C-alpha cells in the first residue's frame, strides 16, 4: 500500500524525486519494501504461508540456487520465505536482486493472481505492481515491471509516453512476435548487450510491418527489409492524407533510424578492431522503435 506521507510530499516539493536514474545500487530501504510486498502477496492476511505458497517459494529458491551454482541462498538456518528474504536483503550483486524481483513478481502476476484463495484473498495484484514501480521511482532506481519483465527506464517521461503504451498495445495476440522481440530488445539493453538490443529492435519493427501487410493483404516478401516494408505501407496509404506533408520526414526518420543504426553498427562483422556500441545509441534505437511502433500501429487501427 502506498501512503503519501508528509515526508514524501516535502521531498517532491524540494525536487528530490528525480527523473534521472541509476541502475546498479539497490538501496536497503527498497529491498525491505520489496520484502513487505512479497509477504503481502505470498502469505495470507494472518501471515500464514499455505502449502501452495510454500511450494512456490521453494521452487523459486531452487531455481535461483541452480542458476547461481549454490546449495543455499542464505545461511543453512533459513528456509522458505526467510531464506529468500535474507538473500534479497544481503546479496551484494544488484542483478541478483533484480532476478528475485522479476521472478517473484512474474509469479504474482501470472499465477497468484489466478489462485488468490491460496494466498491473500484480498490482494490486488495490479495495485501491488503499481506500488513496486512507484517504489523504484522514489528510490531513483531505473527499472519498471511491465508485461512479465523488468524493463530498464532511462526517462520516466519516455517510458510513460512511449514504452508503456507500446507494451500495452502489443498484448494483442496478433502482435505476439512483435511483443516478444521488443521485450527481448529491452532484456538485452538492461544487461548491456547493446548490439543485440538494436538487432531485436529491427526485428520488432519488421514483424509489425509484416503483420500489417498480411492483415491488409498488401503484397510483400518474407525476406523484405524494413526499408522495403516501410515503402509498402506508406505507398498503400497507411498515413492519412492530411499528414502528407510529413510523409517524407517520416520516411527519412524510419529509413535512417532503426535500420541504419543496426546496419552500420550491429549488422556487420567487427573486423580486426573490437567495437562496442555506445549505450546512448542503443537507447536511441530502443526508444525510436517504441515511438515508431506506436505511430504505425495507431495509424493502422485508425483505418478500416
């Protein structure tokens, strides 16, 4: 539950809640807040863990132990929820903290939501996810839980206005492949795999364009590149006539944006010199993909 405490309001007034995030320091206060949220989700109102809850927690602990190559997450004296909580509070590896948060909230989102009678029957899963995302923002930690994944956030404004609406739109079954590729781009980006992220951006854009072409029976080849697919959808009037003046601008933006970034940096061999894609270019490609997908999908939805 989120409370707008006096101290929190004063921090807002002083501008202490920044839109500039850091990603590698998960403060202890945020970790404690996550433990409170997990207990609210996994335990009944009386603080009791049902057999189903204990089984889920044991599975989470076992999966993490196997991935990390250890036998226990915490001291041998701890079991179940206490073991998971101690690990979350004590690990010095920030990515392990994010692993726990992503895995547990995915289970809350996809499993507990459907079987509340084994857990806290009054739990509102959407409110709990909103609380997690708000806690991230208040702590200045740049991640948000969206569509079963922890997404890295560079700017809350861009995330709210572009990334989040796209993820909501891509939940539709016809956009399944687009959604998977866009989420994979975020996953690569979060872990610093910038070339892979940009390559997935291009795949997501191409998948969207092919989906629209198939839906509208516009001829295309499965091997068509983004440039060719963009030409097809624009030629068939996807953009309303009153936006005709912006047609060339949009064509150049799409044509020189994602495809060019990918083709110039990620799509070819590195040669004798090791090359790394800068994070700001990967961020640009990711957010340009989001705004482009949103624009094209909304233009498609607006036409009969």
